C-alpha cells in the first residue's frame, strides 16, 4: 500500500496523505453503491454468509442492515471504521477484480463516504455476527431506476446483490441473502447465526441487536415458522405462493360454469392479500377466469418495497 500510515494496532492503520482522495468525488452516488461497499467489506472479512435486510419507510428512507459471519471488527475499532483512511488493507491489499476501474479499493474510504452520504450509519454489532446498518434519504442519495418495468418485484438492490454474488470467482464465494427484516430473521435462525433460546422477547432483543427492528407479533410469527426464510440470491428459491398453478383440463370442455362478479373477485383478492401479508409478500393483478368445469385464479406475487412495521 502506497503512502505513509499510522499504525493503530490490531492490524488497523490510518492512511495519511488521504486529503486528496477524501475531498475527491465520492464513490457513493446511489444507494446501490453503498450496498456494494458493505458487501465487499463482508466478503473481505471472510464471511461465508451475508444477510441484507432492506426496508423503505415513508417511500423515502432506505435502511440497509448487512449482517455477516466474517471475522468481525475488534471492539475498540468499531467506531473508527467510518473515519477516513482507517483500514486493515494496508498490509494485504485485497485484489478486487470487481471494483470499478479507477476506484481505490483498500484506501479506507468506502465507509467514510457511505456515512457522509447517509442519514445515519453505525456498527451495531462488531462481531458474531457483524452487523452494520445505514439509512439513506433517497431524495439526496437516489436509488437507480429499475431495469425492468415488467418485473417490479426485482428492486435494484436485489439486482445489485445478485450481480455481486455472480461476480465472485473464488472457490467458496459467500452465500448472500436479501429480504425484509422478518425474512432475514427467519434465515438467521435457520442458519444458526442467531439462536432462539429465551422466548420471543429474547429473540426480539437479539434481532434488535443486529439491526432487525420487528414487532413482538412479527417475531412470534417468525418463531412459529410462519415467515418464509430468505433464500440465497441467485438460487432461484421459490417465494411464497409462486409455484406454478396445476394445469388440469376441464372434463372435455364440458361442465358447469361459475360466473364470478366484481364483488366476489374483490373478496377473493382480499383473502389472497391477507394470506400474502402473513408471509410478507404482496399479491395483485388478480385474474379470475371461469371456464366450463373449472375456474382459474391467477395473481402476481411479489416482495413489497414498503415495510409493514
Ligand atoms: N463487515 C466487516 N467485517 C470486518 N471488518 C470490517 C467490515 N466492514 C468494514 N470493516 C473494517 O473497516 C475497515 C474500513 O472499511 P472501508 O470499507 O471504509 O475501507 P476498506 O475496505 O479498508 O477500503 P475501501 O476504501 O477500498 O473500501 C476495513 O479495512 C475493515 O478492517
Ligand atoms: Mg471497503
């Protein structure tokens, strides 16, 4: 690593001569850039699993909680990592083929710029697991627009996580999970990153400790197994209710026809909506098709952007 640095102990250093870079343009111009830096740091800490919980409040404030099972940050340094030039990469710079050309990976500036661009950013848990939470005002730090208007469930944050996962070329790349806080809590339990030992009150505190702020009711639902755990991104994991509808032909095109009016359709939509919300997904575009001998219901199921808490 070029440039002089001051040894801070435990492998940490503060790179000096960072004035230029510090005042230079930030790498973080969109929320997705911040997510990418958090993912890189977790990967560089040797994480085998990385969990990203995302919420959007008031259609404006994006909160990202990134939890990883890597080596963690030694306690006394947790408050320093947002300062410019503070890094552990000065002795062993991490080669990063995925970094955009011209970026200074290993300069200890990513979290500094991230914090500058955020409403708040903090290390909630320095290790076992490591949890970093940052909130952004999307009016000042925008999110990139969706690439595909036909797939509104694919937020760009998920697409960012997917492309990060795909770009990892090491033999054992970290497994990456993305979802609502409830689905991430379910995944943390399933993967034994946190344990549900002392009832729902204890689990709620555990979840809060790693930046997953959930109601007591939601935590109980997670404990009862009523919330589908987030699946690793890129695994093609099924979301609740997204299985293909069974295709069975009506009896030779014959049979009775059941007409469904707007009122009944609204009731069906309400029932599906309740079922979906219980699993932290949403349903819309309900189509009801009455055919001789059968009735077909089809609806779009997707993960919501807006949090429920
Ligand atoms: N998830 C994490 N687990 C363990 N240590 C971390 C984690 N995130 C950050 N750190 C520590 O914080 C330091 C600062 O992180 P930051 O992203 O600001 O700079 P960097 O990764 O060193 O270099 P770059 O500017 O290229 O990102 C890292 O060097 C690392 O020691
Ligand atoms: Mg970094």
